[in-house]
């Protein structure tokens, strides 16, 4: 428990201070976020706001995870591979953000170039997990043997790649309002703190060798996201950019894969699923039928254009995320009870 608290506290402190220093540096060098021309008109005033704040999130998460091990901690291969995937995706996002600010327009890496970068990170994660850890290759809901469907190394690897690509892009799409993605990510990481710690306390049921280290890592990411929100809360003084959104999404997916909660992830990350589906539905409807289902996609812009103030949209979507997280944790515990774990 002390390691979890250390991870949250250190990550949060480093993120708060690091984000403030980053704001000063970026403003001094006039590095700001270009705003998409076809977005809501209320966002035009945000042009020039410092971006790439995800750097502070990643550094804060790394610091919290590393320094928490001072208290009787042991770095594990699983934890290091998950953190490596987070850093790898952050690098892809950083390159994308840097190209946007240096070109002074909201276009960074090409679509396929960004996908290739994320694909490299996801494939690297899958290969290392299969060859260097004791990860279970079963398709799972709440524990490795919850469905008794073994994907095998190749099937699990492909599944891992798809989950990382989907979740990282889902968080990226959600990052369109001040603190929306960061706040939703906090709920997700909180869920994995509880799942990891519970699996550690019930090792005989869940069979996750490094569950406590994964809980510590999730706690560090939670603390770093919360620290960043101090400066990202509306009206935001800095944006996380793709540096942060791709890193957070990759971290959430990697934790689901490492804790054998693959199919629980769409519930934990319900908001990210909804945002992604809204884009898919909008594109499909326009290309096939020539009509738009939403005023604008992702769906948070639909609510904005419907007259909801930005802060109202953010808070209501956070509430929805909280409910989804509670449902996911309820299902996780209900499964525990159903197999006699509470006896």
C-alpha cells in the first residue's frame, strides 16, 4: 500500500511542477497548438495554447513508478515492458505534435506514418510480453481462465496490437476538450490500481506474477494525469497533445492485457469507445448515405454544438465514465464472488 501511495504522490508532484515549467518554456519559445479550422468556433480562442504537455505526464509517471520502488520495490519485466510501451507511444505523439507546431498548422505525421509508429510500439510490446514474461494467452474477461479460449502466442499478439491501436486512438479522439481525456484516464487507471492490487492479494485465483508492480504503475499514471489536470482544467493553460493521449491510451490497453482483463477494457474505457464509435458512424453515414448523424464528431463536439457549455460536457462525460468504471469493477468483483473467492 505504501508503494501505491508513493507512486501517486511522487508522480503527481513531478507532473504538477513539470507541467508548470513546460508551460513557461513553451510560451517563451512561442510553441502553441494550432486549432483545426473546421472545429467548433468556440475553440478558435484556444489557438496558441502551449501543447505537448504529455511530456510532463510521461515523466511524472516514470518518476512515480521508479521512486516508489525505493520502498521494498522490485522492478519486474512486465512493469518495464508496459512502461516502455507508454514511452514509445509518447515518442510517436511527440513527433506528431512537434511537426504540428513547427508547421504552424494542425497537421503532423501522416495518418499511415502515425499508424506505423504505433504499430511498431504495439508489436514490440506483444513480442516482449510473450517471450520475456509469463503472460497468459487466453482471451479473458476478468481473469485468464474466465472464458477458456486460448488464442495462442500469435493470436494473443495480434489481439494485443489491435487493443493498443484502438485504445490509443480512442483516447486521442477524446482529447478535444479541456481535461476530458485526462479525467477519463484517471478513472481507468484507478480501476487498474484496484484490479492489480486485488489480483496481488488473490494470486492463486488470478495468476498474475507481477500484479502489485502493475498496480504501482497504474497508480503512477493516475498521479501524473491528476497533476497535469491542475494546469489543464478549463480554461486549459496547456494541452497534452498526441504525446499525452497516445501514451495514456497505450498504458490503459497494456494494463488490460497484462492483467488479463481484455474484454473488461471496453467497459472501463466506455467513453473512449463511445467517442471512437461516433467518428466511425459519422464517416460511414456520410460516405454511404450522404447525411451526418451528429452535428460534429467526435461526439463531445456534438453536445457542444447542441448548446452545452464546454464544462458541462466535460463533467457529464466524466460522470458517465465514473458509472462505467463502477460497473466494470462490480463485474470484476461479482466474478470473484461467483467462483467462491469471497468465502
